[in-house]
C-alpha cells in the first residue's frame, strides 16, 4: 500500500474510532503533503513514497524542535502534545539507523571518496544522505561526518 493511502486510511480509522488527537495529527500531515504536492507541481500525479517520507521527516523535526523549545522554557504542558505528535509521525518513517551503523557508512563513504579535512564535509554529507535516504537524521549525519573528517 502506498504511504499516502496508508495515512489517509489511518486518519479515517482514527477519526471514526474517536481518537481525535491521532486523527488531527494525521490530518495535519495530509495537509503538509498536499502543500508539498502543490509547491512541486505534482498535484495530479502525487508524491512518491520517498518524497512523502521527506515531508514526514520535516514535520517530525518541527515537532521535536518545538518540544525542545517548550521544555527549555519550562512549558511541559505545551511540550507534551508536540512529543505525542512526534511519536505518531515516527510510525510513517523507515526504521532509523543507529549511530554505530551510520558511522560504518560514513567511514566507508569517506574511504570510497578518498577525501579528508573539513573542506570535504558537504560532499560526504551529500553522498551519505543519498545512500541512507530517510533512515538517518541529517543532524546526526553531519555530526558523525564532522567527527570522522576531524581525525
């Protein structure tokens, strides 16, 4: 089943089942997907699953950053709904790579490219992102690449 159809079906199920929080979260995700379709001119054919995963990852990042800001400013009552939404959105992303698995990929990519030093950071990050797709967080990739190139 296509990811978009799964989101639509689970939105309906949540709303019919009386779970308004999950229903509203998925409804907001559908709106973000629609916005991306319109922005990229793919309204008629729709986005691919990979493109939808990027939208989900972007929405997830927003929730995590918001929750962190709320927690940093002593507003746990505002952070909790953001964290709940983040947990719901995680279900629509592929399993995330562990830091150790990502280090192996980064080290292999650096060896394959034969680069060193901080000047190559952008090239390596781009190559790793292309290889791992949405299975790793961009910030974690950048941090690991920076550490590896600093050696």
